[in-house]
C-alpha cells in the first residue's frame, strides 16, 4: 500500500514538473529574428549632393557693330564656329556720303571710341596673361611641395582651379579683343564711301570657338547698332550649377574636389568647386515647401571628350567631397537608431542585443563612419524592429561577412 502511495506521489510530481517546464517554455520571451552585419574598416567620404544643371561658363552674344541691312543668318543652332574665321552675320551699312554732318561726327566718334576700346581690351588681355603666368608658376611650386609632402591636397586643388580660371580669363580677354577689333573695323567701314573696297558688306565673325546656342535674329531685316544677333558657347568651358541648400553650401569651399553623376552618360565626371555664389534664392520644392538655396559652380575636369553629349541646360547631379578618410570604422547606415538625442546601435554580444551609444561621423547612402563606440569585427543589428530591445535575445536571420 505504501508503494502505491509513493508511486502516485512520484507520478504527480513528474506531471507537475512537466507542466511547469511547458509553461516556462510558453511564457519565456522568444528570440527576435534580425539581420546582423559586421563592422568593417575602409575608406569613406563625407559629402553633400544635390541637383543642378549644366551651363556654358563663357557665352558670347554677338551684336551688330553698325546699323544697316542684316542678311539672313547662314547658321543654325548647334553649328560649329571658329574664332575670327567663321562669318556669323553680314550687314550692309548705310553709305557714308548719305550721312549728314551730325551723323558723320557721330561715326567718327564711334571710330575713336572703338580704337580706345581696342587699347583697353589689349591691356586687359596683357594683365590677365601676366596673372595666368603667375598662377602657373605658383601651381608648379605647389606641385613640387606636394610631391615632397609639404603642401596640402586642398591647397594644390585650389592652385589648379586658380590656374585654370586664370587661363580661361586670358582666352576670354583674347576673344574680347577680337570683338573690339571687329567693332573698330565696322566703325571705320561706316565712314567709307559707297565705291570703296569692302564698303558694301560688313562681315561679323565669331568672337570665340564653339557652337551656336541661340539665334537672336535670323531673318533679313534692318537692325540698329548694338542689336543682339547670335549667341556662341564654348563647350570646353562647360560647368555645372548645383542648387545646394544653404545649410549645405556653407560647408563648401572653393577648390574642393567634386564629381558629376546621374547625368545620363557612363560613370562620373570629375570636377572642382569653382565658386560658391554669395547670394541665395528662394525655390519652391516639389512638395510646395519654400527652400533657401545657393548656386555652387562645379568646373568640369578631365578629358572634355567624356562629356561631349552633355549640353547647356541638361539636368545633372553634383557631389562635393567635404572630407575623406582612408581607414575609417564603418557600420551599415541601417544599423543606426536614435537614443537620447544621439546615435546608437544594437550590438550583438552573447546572442543578445546590447544598446550601444556611438559617435557618428561621415554618412553615405549605405554606410556611416563610427568614431567612438564600436570596433572592427563587432556585429550589429541592421534595420532593427520595435521588438529589438536592450538585452533581447537575437536569432540571426542573415549575417553578412
């Protein structure tokens, strides 16, 4: 009888233990499935990017040098022209013997003014040429110092941008001198008699090499002196005007490296920040929000043949590199969460998630620089759900690396 009693007690205890174990399993928190990726080291760049458009840096509007009858323009938009060689317009001026004394005096004064303008343009070209030579000498000096490690990369980039800008200014001054000389020839032609050689037609040549971007006058008509006729753009001087938010533009400096991407062609186009315009403007976003923006001009670098299919007015994206780090501790951007006004991650340790506060630096569209809080090799939860909490057990659903 006693054996039966003890057997019943043992069976009851076993059943109670089984029930307790089953209840513990049912009530215990289950591991949360999560994607886990490791923290790595590698290069990262802090940058700002936005949309903009391509434009011609140097656009030349050719105006009528004399009053007279304009022949129909022989060019179309997109035609190539050469500086001082391609005739873009022909004007038949009024005969000098038909001028009254007042008009003749005005024509003579125009010749004198054109001569003075030629002298001023030549002096301007000589001054800019001297500045360009100085900029080239400074660039060579900085390159030598940079090769020895005594000059910063940003200083070298600024010197290269300044040298390119100075040489472009010399080319623009030379084109301006060509225009002034053409105006002088036209002013002198206005004083010629009707039988003099060259008095019948005043040819107007292109002030710079490039292509026709706009026809401001196309059909034959009578025009007054100074009437805009045609616009010529130099595609080798193409640049991008990027509309940055003001809070991003204040961090950009001239000479910083940049690139053009998502422009429709293959790869990216290297560029350098040429200028940050000091005046902002208001723009309405697609959502109807007023935004304060600033134009940041990115001068294209590299081989011009790479962007031959890009033209003025084309939509592009521009990125300016503020800082580059060769060996940075990087975590997936999706691992960052907000905690107490700062950044934190869920670090996986011993199968559990541990909320770890970190100091983040540069961020890209995929990665974030971690300055403090993590080390290479640590594993973090990527895109944690609301079930992932500090101390929660983690079931690794995906582990990269």
